C-alpha cells in the first residue's frame, strides 16, 4: 500500500525537478539583474542567482530526506 508521502510519488525525488526549480529561479533573478539593475546591485543579484541555482537543489534534496525519516 503506497502513501501520498512516499518518495516515489514525490516530485522532488526526481533530480531534474529539483535542478529545474533552482535554475528557473536563477534565470528570473538574472533577467531582472541584467535588464533592470546596474552597477553593484546588478552584480549582487547575479551572485544571488548563482547561489539560488546551486543551493536550492541541495535544500530540496535535504527536505526530501527529512520527509522520509519523519
């Protein structure tokens, strides 16, 4: 019997979904930085975009693992 909280049914079990979420957020930040910001603020937001692309998949992976143990 499967439950709704099993990792097989969870979308975060697929690494492409986790990385897609991170990259989509990073792309939005990068577009805003390039088209609407200038100077130091643009570079800060681009740095946040890189952090978003790298960190979000890891956070979602940890959330999935914590959900399994609960």
